[in-house]
C-alpha cells in the first residue's frame, strides 16, 4: 500500500486517549487510586490524533480482513491526487470522499469516514472542561496535601465563567474550607469517618459560592494523595446507553441519504463508494457509553444493520468500526 506502515503496537492509551473525567463511569469497579492514575493518562492525548483519517483507515484495514485483503493501494484524498500527479475533479468533489483506494481487481473505491459521536454532549463536555481549566489556573500549582484526614477533594463547578480577578480569593477560601473540614473530621462518629463528606453550603465563602455547586471530601483511607488531589469528577447518576444508539441510528439514516454524496461516483470516477462509521476517541472521551451489561459493539453493529434494513442510499457498503487501541472491531452492515 502507498501509505506508511501501520504499527498497532505504537498506539497506546497513554499516547492517544484524550478522555476526561466524564469516563469515570467505566472505571467504577477499579480501586480508587488506580482510577486516578488512569484518568491522568487519559488526559495526555494529542488533539491531532482524533482527526487522523489515515490512522483510522489503516487501523480499519488491520481489523477487517475483507477490505484489508482486497485493497492494494490507497491514500487520503488530497494525497491521492498530489502523489500521483493527477488533476483532481472540480470542487466540491476534489475533497470527497476521505479515502480513495484501488482493489486487486483494479476497482477504484471511495471511502467516506464519519465519527459516531453525539456532538451536543461533546459541546457540553468541552464547555465543562473550559470551566475546570479556569479553576485549575486559579488554583495554580497545588501544594502537597498536608491534611490529616482528607485523601482528595472533588469540586463540582457551576456553569459560570470564571473571573480571573477572583483567583486569589477562590484559592484562599478553598484551602480555608479544606482545613476546616480536616480539623472537624475526627469529631464525626467513627462510623462516618471512612465515608466521603459533601459540602454545599458556601454562605461563609462568597467566592466559592459564586463558582461551586459543591465539594466532596474523600477520607485518606490509606494515605493522602499528594499530586492532583483536587479534582473534577464526572457527574454522577443514571445514564442510558440508548442515547448513543439513537445517535448512531440518526447518523446512519442521515449519511446514507445526504445529497452531497449524490454524483460522487460519477464525478470522482469511482466503481464503488463505502461509508465507514467509527467509534473514536471523541466519542469515548465525551459521550455516554454505548455499551451496557449484555450489550457490546457486536450488538451495536446488529442494531445498526437493522436500522439500515439493507438500504445503503448513496453507499454500496457501510461498515461500523470500533477504533480504540486494543479493542478494534469492524463489522460490515450491508
């Protein structure tokens, strides 16, 4: 193939995932300290890795032997024309589809890549990230945790923009509150000293009241955490994987009938056009999980196939691809 060799061993959780604390639900069964370590690793993902169409398609070919064995040459659309000295078709077809490939039988294939994401959830999650980042900036470099009883603190911020002029007061009031909770901890009944404590009354702390809905104090059951001990956990409560299934259904029905793909085969000179819908890092990091007990990616693919009901619209084949390191799965839906 014309693209650079794909090395699946080079893709690690540490190097790619940009998952934030919104994925804590998936880690619920792990020991608390181990969850914190994983979350820190998930925060180190380069944004470019989320948008790498070449990486996604190479991984797909590794995961699915059907097109993987059939395709002998391919490139992302811009490179396809540039590397071969070919004149691209007129706009907008010079940028469509995302991938152009050639099979062993010399058939020319176009592949359009689409991410299985709930964009409203992503928008909300990134808004929350910005709020958290502003509070982290206000706190600055955290000092070592010198409390006697508190292992870590979870902050629950309000959806308000942080005024940098409040930074010093916010930091001062937060550490004052932490010291008070620490000093009062031993006064609680013994049965409650190993449980977390929530504080939502900030009437004595005007700046905290302005920016926080609450704070949760976890006991130092083993030893206090010294690094990253003031955190922003994901919202708790019930969630339904049906949200992501409905997102997938809506996306599939919209893509297959999107008129921007009308005439794609003729204008680009393609024999076939494929649609590759992938569950990627953005979905993992920001969206409600699609899976649940007894329901995994294979079941999601079966659900998607039922949604399509043997009708691909402007596409000859449609695939669903789980693009997460170590969990790659690909299914042909039609």
